[in-house]
């Protein structure tokens, strides 16, 4: 589990930071918090689309679905929150 999280963090570092800053923004919409909670629930849930007991394929669904879900949320941010999160991430 820790190895999977480490690998995910290296893949998602920039997007995860931007999502974190967007969540902490005072005007963050409720759907963003709900979507992030659902992503975290999926990541830590023992129930996956493809079971993790399969050597390579079991982790691939997490490595594909989680980044796609995070980017999907980031693309739907209101412009002022997206700009504030991007500037915090860059600086």
C-alpha cells in the first residue's frame, strides 16, 4: 500500500498540490470537496475495479483513474480558484 502511494505521489505531485491549494481556498465549491473525498475513498478502499492482488494490472487502474479524476476536477475549477492554486503551486 505504501509503495503504491509513493508511486502515485511521484506521478501526481504537481496536480495533487494544485488540488490541495484549491481545496484550501476560501471559495472552494462543495463539489470539489466531495470529488476529492471520493477520489481518496477510492484510493484507500479495498474495493477496486481491478483487484490489487494481480501483480501489475491491479495497480494500473489506480495509476490511471486517480490522475484522470484529479485532472478532471482541476479543469472544472472556477477561474479565480484555478489561478490562485496555480500561482501558489508555482511559487
